[in-house]
């Protein structure tokens, strides 16, 4: 049966302008790093993508090596497009990336022109797309000249295979230099994608200032610290959770007593705000106007719904922010 999206889908979502560009992104975006791979049940992935779109999430974030196996999240998303979302292509912002290891040999990793151009061509085939909206260099490359990597991104935009370009996890000064190189080529860097959450605040040490000054958008990844910033681990490690799965980057050892003390303390603030812990973690990263969007992951439809409902309470008092700080300080 042909999929018809809910006509009310734009009723409640908040859209933020991305830096100085004309592009707006939803305040929360769906990431396909986990739970969209070849090993995951297709119908569950499909249901999450559809529900996200119905709730106004127009932005889906991918990378060449999301899966497992590598490439399979793009294949899954290609299938979701073909079955459901293709008629809505012009309502979607689809991103992908290259920069981490993807294929064997010297041309499937880091930041050469050779790697980035070939990788995007592969990504487009897997998703069945002519172009992506945003193409990212996924991580800094200490060996390839920045001019080459930025030149590859420029070439990709000029060829029409991406509308905008982004960088991920670049430190502040390298970000500023990337902006300058691109400006010289007549392109404004659209967006930076760093990690940011209550437990991981490296971006506050210079990067956010650079993005504000250069008017570059910011979409933060792992806003829930991969699920640690929810109430799920407070009693035990549930068997279906990311920390219990063997194929993820969150391990049982990451669920430490110290983290649990902090999250327990934060959870009390969430309850006072009448929010779930996950919702409060989203509201916390969005408190700064420089943050365009938070890209979250989900393993089921209810989590997508819970995250979108975070937008019902994005306000913070100074007192609440102080209590967050004291939760972090007290339990170290
Ligand atoms: P999150 O910090 O949002 O963690 C997602 C996990 O949190 C889910 O898998 C789920 O865990 C749990 N969760 C989500 N919502 C809820 C809820 N409402 N209640 C309880 N638990 C919840 O982000 P990710 O680490 O998944 O990263 C998000 C996206 O960021 C990725 O998909 C990717 O697009 C991007 N990313 C980019 C990187 C880069 O280098 N640029 C690196 C990493 C991510 P569970 O599975 O246990 O249910």
C-alpha cells in the first residue's frame, strides 16, 4: 500500500536556521548509526524512520560505514526511501559522511580526494539518490593537507552530488582554517557535527565560539551519551540495551558507579521538570542558540516519540542549570 504521510507533520516541530545559511534543520534529527544495519529487523528501522518523519523530523543522518555491516544503514535507508519516503524527497535533508575506515587498502580511510569522491559515489548508489543534502568529512586527518580535503568537498558541491558540506569532530583552530579555505573557494561551511552532552563538554572549550563567530551551524551527536543519559541503566543493564549488545561502542564497563551517581542526581531534576531523563538531556544541549539540532539515535518507535516530546519544555532557569552543575561536581 502506498505510504501517505500524516498531513499534520509540520504542526509541532521546531526548525532552526543552520548558521548563516538558508537551510533550516529540525531541533532534533534522527541518526542511523545503530539500529538500521543489515543485522537489524528492517520493519523496525522502517517504522522509526516513518514515525520520525510524521513528527516533523526532516533530517536523517548517515555515514558510509554505518551498519553493521559497513554500508548497510545506507542500503536500509535506500529501501525505506523506495518503499515510503521517496515521494517526499524534497522535504528531506539527508546527510552522509566519509572519513573513518570503510574499505581495505590506502584509499578507504581518512581525508584524501581519492577516498571522499569514491565514497560519496558508493553512498549515492546504496541509497539510490542523485545527491545528498549534506556531505561531511567525518574526522580530522592529520596527514592529508586540509586544502586537499576541502578541495574535494568543494568539487563534490560543484558536481551537484551534495548541496552543502560539513565537517565532524574537527578541533577549533582546524575548523577556523577549514572555514577560511572554503571561503577562498567561494563556499561557506554549512555545519559542524561534534559530540556534545551533559557528560561530554569538549565543545565548550573554544569550538562553539568559533562556530558562532563564523556563523556555522552545529548539530551535536550522541546527546544522550549513547543512552547513558536516560533512566534505563539506573537499576540494571537491560538485555536489549546498547551497553548489553556486543556490536556497539558502548560497553558494560562504561556504565560505572560514578556515571550512575551523576545520572541519578540529574534524573531528579528531570522529574522536577516533568520530563524523562532523555528529554532533559536533549533540552540541555539545545539551551544554547548556537546549537542547530541534536542528532539522536533510537532503537524503537517509542524513543523517537519521547525525544520529540522534549521540545515541549526547552526552558531552563539559572537555578536548574546550577543544580545540573552540582550533580556533575558532587559525584566526581
Ligand atoms: P544518543 O546519545 O542519542 O544515543 C542513542 C541511544 O539512546 C539509543 O540507541 C537508545 O539506546 C537510547 N535512547 C534514545 N532515546 C531514548 C529514550 N527516549 N529513552 C531511553 N533511551 C533512549 O546517540 P547515538 O550515540 O546513537 O548517536 C546519534 C547519531 O549521531 C548517530 O546515529 C549518528 O548519526 C551520529 N553520530 C555521529 C558521529 C560522528 O563521528 N560524526 C559519531 C556517533 C554518532 P538503546 O539502544 O539502549 O535503546
